[in-house]
C-alpha cells in the first residue's frame, strides 16, 4: 500500500515525526518534492536530528530511502547529511536517487541570495537555498538531470557553457555580480557524478515492481498545503507542489496507488517566512507559545529563524486537509497547550464585514480578520498518556471540537516529541 504524509498548513506541522513513526511499518520512504529549504525535526533513540533532504525513515535498517524525480537535489547537502547521520551511530541507510531528479546548481543558490537582496523589503522571505531559481530552470528546460552526469561529457560541457552565457547577462547587468565560469562548473559536475554514482537508478521502475510485490510505501511531503504554488498563499509559496497528488508525479507511480493521505495538523499554528497568516499572535503571548512549542522551541529546522506563531486556524486547516485529499489527520504538539487557562481557536474569517469559513485567494486573505472562539484549557501535562480515554476531559473536548470543524477524522494525536509519544484513535 502507498501512503502519503503531508502538511495541512504552512509547513512545520510535525511531518518528520509522523513519517519516522510510520516508517517502522514501511519498506520504502520517498521524498517526492522540494529541496533542502525546509527541515524535518526528529527525536528518536539515536538523538535529535534535523533532516533536510534525506527521508525521515532513514533511522530503520529495514527501509529503503528514495530521492524522487520531483526533488530539488542539492548533492553536497545530501551527502553531508548522510555522513552526519552515520557519524552519530545510525546504520548507513539504503539510499536510491532517481536518475530523473534534477540538480541544484551552485548558481541557483547565488541567484536566490542576489534576488532577495535586490528585492529588499519586498523579498519573499526565502531560505536562500536556490529553490525558486532551480524550479525556474527546470521548467525553462535548462536544468540538469542526474542522468546527464553519465551521458556524453562534451554535450554536458556545451550545455553548461550555453546556460552560463544566459546567466552571466543577468549577473552582469541586473545583479552586478561576478560571472559564472563554465569550466569550473564542469569540474563540480564531475565531482557530483562520483558522489551519486552508487545510488542512481530508475526509481519509477523500482517502485512499480515494489507495488507489484505488495511493499509498504510511504511518500513524505515537505512544507504544507498553503505553500503550494497553485493552491497556497501565492506568491508567498514554495516552487513545487506540496500536495499528496503530486506524490504520484514526484515519485513516478500511478495516482490510483495512493490509498491513504495522512495530513499533519498542529494543535496551534506556526509558519516560517512571509505571507498571510490570519490567526497570527504577537508579543509576549507569541513568545510564550514559541518558547514552549516543539522540542526546545519553535525555530526553523533549516534556518533557525523564530517561527511566526498563531492559534489553530480552522479555515486554513479545513481547506488544507480538503485539497490534500485527507483520509486521516495526525494532530501534533497537543502537549504544548497544557499551560493555558483558555485556548483561542480561529473558527472563521471576517472579510469586508462578512464572516466566512471558506479559505479565499490571496487578495481577500490579506484583508481577513480572525473570528475567535475560546475553549477551556486542561492545565496539565499530557505527555506519557497512551490511551485517548485517559486524556483530560477538556483536552478531549478540544480535539473533538477541532475534528468536527475540520470534517476529517483525527486518528493520531502526538503528545510529545519522541517517536513513542503518540495516541492512536479511531476517527
């Protein structure tokens, strides 16, 4: 069976933990989109890890980890991450890299930095990982597939020269930065070839056979619904689709094989980067939630930036679950809210004097004000609880209130950062 783990909101929902947990029963875990611009924080028996490219199932010795064709592959970062994980006592993961994955080039990172610098206050809040320039080149058909590293060297060199000629016009005239050197880039590509060679394969053929053999396959998404370039808070989005539906494309499997979509929702809201965030809170209220949140506080796993904080947003989350095609909701970091006497929830938006529960397009979203309902808190530590019935009454009421508003079943509840801090519940 193929399952997908994806985010309902702006990212940072706790997908890494849920993937790590579900990987125990899986044979294959696949990253199908995005690059090293966002991280998944995982706490397990080996310690605490922030993964950026490796799938979150690398900690089990029975799994195969796959970098799918939809990934923005930064080869040096992948191998640094692989070496870091192994150096901390994790058995070397079984890794496969799609021959159709495309490579994040050094100049993609430069262009990302230069453009954010040029935009100044109007910047997108990019992680400066080269993601937008990478996907721009991919769809402009001037990107480099992994397979090209193993094709004719003369053709590779000629393409590099052609691409550099185009890029240098921008570097010289728009950014006023040093030009690219095609010869140096060619040498870099040969280094990349040596690094990836043992791992490259036809991933879609491998997965087709795995499906025929009845293997358990897990698709791991990056970021969340609201960062999708089509369905998110455009233009403050990422550059690849964050939806489970894209898992079929980014991994190379038939769409009808995705049988379960586990959408991860936080018990409150957080976001890194710019863009509309209706339920956002500020000041001491936000600082307190940020300090208590996650495992050691709410800071980006990739950037280290303090996350923007807010209360649970029913409108955004219900929409996020709907466009993911959710079958199950995993409700995370619920334990963090145990300090509150009352818990605010954003249950609707007010736009131009009208109240709505429909998630609007960006222009309308920027005018939206939160409609808040307040629920009583449970004022206790719920870590260590394994059965739903043993949760405090007000905690159960909060979960059931959110579930009713979402319209999708909450079947997993995370009540701590560890792999085993999970409560299973029938939706």
